[in-house]
């Protein structure tokens, strides 16, 4: 008896379609011959779609996506500064809208320095941590506005909204993850300045910590956390943080572990009420689109996170292992996007 | 005819007093025999004062400080987690209060990798840039609050306030600085998410740029900026950014240029309506206080910024040159705080 997983695929813009082709190839390799069949629907969403139709994400799109079990996304966004996209804001109207509408309250971003990967640090040490970034609150809620806009008397505000409901659930997820890893959790915020937003995070971490006496908890201000990410990244295991600090820390973490060509992420609704979405951390990089220059590894590692999320842990493990082997055996000659995808898929099938 | 500069000195807590002793020593060396006499008043402010008197910064303190020409500050803040300081918030009540009350709208933070300084990057390249961080607005305004505090229904908000008045003046300062340096300016924000707060920054940079056609302007999202700070810090010259992003970027910049033991800063009121304040970027580090382990270089470089601000450019230059010489000739043997201060002061006098 075979299980069917309905997968929504959003290749998106720029290098998105290229890396998704390779990600799907690896997904096929990892699941072929197994009990699970992936029934895929492609969604044409992103800057290209906006330029064609003026639409970013319609209710019809959203309803259709919602009826799937999971989402695989490449990257969305047009050429920076394209005047035709001036009022589009694909990021808010598409990417963030999906995260918010589908209640992706856990934005899971593992950072690992694979052996053989060159990075910017002279002595990186052993880097292997996961950032659990809140995905539906904080400064990302879009609760801003301005008065006297465009005049010398403009005032532009932006409000970070943090609820006990929203913070507690992601903190619980992070503690559970810490239990399964090294039992070490670091809260990152800026409690000395953002007294209220920081206060609710501190309180809920302290409260949930009581239920996890075996998890060692520490706290860092976000500015100090960036220092440690370059001087002693090995000190981290699970980091829990808000939406904005998580955005910043994970790009920096991607850089110190050899570039965001390798950084995968999951936008997860742990309750299963909505489909979770898996995507590389990198953007659409229109400057190198269509040139077979993009590294599909981040997209492929996102497939591993997807498989894990679906309970297909062996398959996920095979994908990760294939990526590790591929990285360890990378020569110095540059490879095309397809060549990297083929090589990893072959290792998965081997 | 000699000029008198009334200098308020706030040694503060932890390593503050130690590094300020050396900073004053170098100030003396740089100005002795000259036309300018520094008339100093010491202010006992910080965690120690709070523990003694329950006071953080009284109106009397503030009035007295306001009557000075400039301020030299070591570091303030008690032992993290000290229960007696739980409700003190020295950061907001003292440091940020000074910055806000004295309208320090330019928080100037140079980052330079001096030859011979070991840093975390394998190939740092030539690092020499200045962050112009806004100092009186953004998420730092303290415009936050919570309802149902401490309950499962708590909502905690924090509002970033950005005015055209406040953004334009710091942007103008940054452009003028860029004119005097390499004529390159990078705005860092998160305009794709913080649409309103980011929008006012983008608009005013674009507007002021019209008056500086020879300055090359670019823009980076804060997450991307952290990547470049570790992969290509040499690309930066002048960065202008908001209060929170500036806080994060300058700690990271301090780390990549060899540690915040070297990072100096000026909290500047360019209009001269209020005294400007010069301080190392590092904190009070109570764990190593009184042990002569602190590097006073950041405090000494802050003296150089102070001298520059007072128009004593030659003296400022002599301090910087002495620091560069000292760094270039550092042996491998550890030196005490006093030894470093003595060595730099001797070079200034030589
Ligand atoms: C594109 C942008 C809205 C997004 C974010 O800020 O979350 C991106 O930077 C990310 O990290 O996925
Ligand atoms: C101590 C803290 C309030 C302060 C800040 O956030 O500005 C510090 O980190 C700094 O950068 O000077």
C-alpha cells in the first residue's frame, strides 16, 4: 500500500528553477522504489508571474497550495531595482505571505561546516548548530506605517509584535530539538534595549526551561552573538531567536559555513495544520540565472529537511550523506548546476 | 592664550576605570605643553553607584554633565544576572539616556584592521571603514509595552520610530564623511521587510545623494551585509544605518578587525548643542575587572576620536599613530593594562 504525498513545487525566479530541477532529481533518487509517491503540482509564482499578470499570490493560489502536504520552493524575486517591480514587493507579498498564512512558526535553519568546504574563518573549528527562528511574529508582522510620507515631517514606524502564544510554541520546539541534540540552547535577543519584546522571550525561555532541567540554557545579546559566530561558532548547538535576529544570524552562519550555496531551511508548521515549506536560504540571484552556475546543494539539503519532516528519516539521511560525500570529493574544477545535481543523485542511488 | 576644555569623565564599572586611567594618560601625553588644558570632572555612575545609592542618572548628574564640552566614558554595567540589578537596566537608564538626552545622533564607529593584529578571517584583506550608526531613533526609542504581562495571553510590542528629521541629519553626516574618505557610501537596512522604517531611510539617502553626485551609493539588506563583513569587508568604506543594525554590524566589525578590545566609538552631537561622548565599544567585562587584563587600546582610540572632534587633529593623529606603532610592535608576551597604556603614551610623547 503506497502513501501519496501531495507536493507543491514553486521553482520561482532566477536560479530557482535550476536548483529545483536538481532538488527534484535527488528527491526522485531518494524515494524511487519506495512506498511513497510524490504527486507534484507546479506553481508559477514570483517576479516573472507578477510581470506577466500583475498577480503576486492570489487567494486561488493560496487555497490550491494549502491543499498540499508540503511545499518545495526555489527562490523568488526579480532583478533588484527593476522599476516594473517597484510596487510588487515579492518578498512580503509572496514569501512572507506564505510563511504567515501557512503559520510557519518554526523557521528551521541548520548550519554545518562540512569537511572540505572552504570558509572565511581561519580556524572555524567544529560548526554544527541549528537556528530555530520564529517565523510569524516580531518585526516581520508588517505592523508599520508612516505619516506625512515623503515630506520633511515624515514619521515612519514599524512595530514588533510578540505574543506569549507565538513565542512559547517556538521556544517549546527549540527545547525539544535541544533534547534530541546536545541539550544546549542559546536564546538570542536584545533584552537590554528591547525591554518588552526581549522580556517576553526571556520569560518564556525561563519558564519552559523548568520542564527541561537537563537542557543547559544561556543567553546572548544579538550583537555579542555575531561576535561568537566568527570567533567561536562551535559554542552553539540550538539557537532560538526572533524573526529578524534569526534572519541576520542565519545569513552570517551560512557565510561562516562556506556560503549560502549550502544553507537549507524549513518553514515548518509543526502542528500539521498547514503544509510546511522547504527552501534554500539563498535568493534568486538573477545575475547568474540560467547559466548553470548556481550550486543546487542548498536546495537539495532542503529536500532532506522535507523528507525528515514527512517522517522519511532514512531517505533524508541518504540525501544528507550523499551531499557530504559529494562535498568531500569535490575537485577544484567548477561544475555546472546539473553536474552537481547528477553527482549527488547518483550517490543517493548507489 | 590657552583654551580650556571641560571634560566629564565617567570611568564606570568593571574594566572601565582601568582603561580610562590609560586613556587619560595618553590624553595627557598628547596635549601636554600645548595650548589646550583639559579640566576634568569625574562622575561616579554605573552599576556600582546604583548599588550604593539606588540612583542611575539623576537630573543633577545630567545637568552637570551637560555643562561640559565633552565626555569620556569607560564602560558601565554590573555582573550579568546580579539580582540586585534586576530592575536597574543601567544600559537604558544611563548609557542610552545619555545618548538620547544629549542628542548623540551620530554614533561613529571606525573599523580598521591594523597590520599585525590577528583576526578570525583567513584572508581579511584591507579593512578600513566607518559605520555611521543613528543614535537617537529606531527600535532604541523605548516605545514599547505589553499587556497581560506574565500571562499566557501577553502581547509585547516594541516600536521603531524613524523621523525624516532624524534620518536626514545622520544621512547628511555620512555623506559628508564619505566626501572626505573614498566617496563610497552603503546604506544598510531591511527595506524588503521593514517597509516603512526602511522606506524613509531609502528615500532620504536617495534625496541627499542628489547633492553628492560624486559619492557612489549602494544598498544592502542587513542580512547580506553580515555576509560581506566576513567574506569581503574591504568592499565597505562608509556605512550608514539605523540604531539597531548599527549595533549589530559594529560588534561584528569589531570581531573581524581583531576584537572589540580595539574598537572605539564616538557618540556625537555634530551641532555642538550638547557634549559628545567617546567610549570603547566593549562593555564592562566584570569577569576580568581589576586584573589588569583589559586592553585599553579601544579607550585610547576613543581619545583620538575625542581630540578630532575638538578640532585637535594633530594630537588625534599622534594618538592613532602611536597605537598603530604599538600594535605593529606587540610581542607575543601578554602585557598588563598599564603596560599597554604606558607604551602608547611613551610613543605619543616621543
Ligand atoms: C527575502 C526575505 C524576505 C527573507 C527574510 O527576511 O526572511 C530572506 O532574507 C530569508 O532569510 O528567507
Ligand atoms: C549596552 C548597549 C545598550 C549598547 C547598545 O546596544 O547600543 C552597546 O551594545 C553598544 O553598542 O554601545
